[in-house]
C-alpha cells in the first residue's frame, strides 16, 4: 500500500512516499481504508524524536484519519465492514490502510465528508476530556485557551463556547484572531503584539480565569499561572513552545486553584466506554453543525512534508488534511 514512511527521527527530511506492508487488526481493532488523514503538531514532533514515545523505525506517521471499515477484530462489537468512521491512533494514518482501537473510532455522520472527518476525533475528544472530564466546566465560567487557532486549541474554543462558557483565545496573529472569534471566542489576544497579562486582568476585572487550557507551555504558562481565579483549574495539554515549564507551588496554594493534567491516551485506555460515549456526542454535534472543524487546506498524500512544514512554522489554521484516496 502507498504510505508516507519515516525512516529516522530527523523530521521532515526523513519522510518518503513508499510502499509499506498492510497492517492487520488485533482482537480489539478495526482495519480502515483511509480516505483522508489530518496532520497534527504531534505528528511533526514524533518524526523529530521529540515526543514522549518513539515508534520502532521505519514507521508511518499520522494520528487522525477518516475512511471506511474493511475488517474487524473478533472482539469488536460496535463496527462492521462498510461503516464510515473517524479514528485516531499513535501513528499509521498517512497510508492507504490503518488500524485503530475500537475505543478510538467513531461512526462518521452521513453529512460529514472524509477531510472534515479526519480532523475531528483527536481534537474534540481531547477538548472534551480537558473541559468536561477534567475541568468540570460550568456554563458562565471564563475559559482561556492558548494556541487557540491550532487543531486542539480551536476544538477547545468551540466546545467551551458550546457548553456556555465565555472564551478568551490567545493566538499569534491577526488572521488567527479572526478565526477564533468565528468559532466562538468572545475575546482574542494576539500575544505577538499584546500584553497577555494586562489583557486578561482587564477582561476578568482582576478576578482571573476559571479555567485555562494551555497548549504552549514555556513563558506563557508561567504568566497564566499568576492569572488564575480562586478555585480555578489550570490544564497543561502540550508544549508547542518547546519548553516544559515549572510552577512555583505557592501560586496554586494561595489561590486554591488546581493544576490538572490532560493526557487523552490514558483516558481512552482506562475508560474506553466513557471515551466512546463522548465521541458519539461529539459526532452528533458535528453532524448538527454545533461543532465545525476547520480544515486549512487539503493536499495530496505525497505532499505530507509540505503540510508538516506549515504545522511546524505555525502558518496553518486548524488542521491541514492529506487526501489519501
């Protein structure tokens, strides 16, 4: 089968379009004919060897895809061949076929095409786990999201808005500010030219943030750690700045706020039924137009390196999608 293969942990230069062996599903997996696969920052980071896990080389990158089920393992009960699905896995999406666990697969609504379908599951399920399961977000609370124009960031903006929160989005350009407002942000702060601390203080009347979802880390996390409301929840999701921050523990002590980790892989592994129910709700809302995944552009599979370059230099909005079939 045609696939993008990573031969070394050297980033984009180690990616090649090649012929790869077709994967086989285990007992709790489905085999999927991939029609479209979206490209994430995690995909890029993994090819560079900078992610917390390293697949055995050579491997096929790609965390998120959409397509049609062609076979199911013997313990799979929710899917059958012919089902249109969105799925996620650690890797394998940039190929004509991939496998995914049953708990990491969801049926795609009939009115949602494959390119959009490939940009749903990891983004919105991560947002759900962060906001609903971990933060216990309540309507009327103020939520700040960093990296808000990326795939997961934009999903957090949309979901928080859908749940009745007031959303402040932190982005890196005017174009990204316009996008996050379109997807539900009440306010947008362009950190490339605006003072995040002063803006947050003004926007919250010095009360601070009820919930903060941080995709960036580094100095921005350190700033936000001083801007939490009493009883707030600070959620580190990722570190796209390249710097894993530290936290002075007197800050959560004095404000009585919580620092709550968000790592979706352990949730889907430990609570597969909860994850499946959340995925069904997300797909229903996408089908109803309540959630609208943003596809920046669609490129052919062989231009995966170009897509990853745009992700790496922060020039993309939402997700870039590779058309596989």
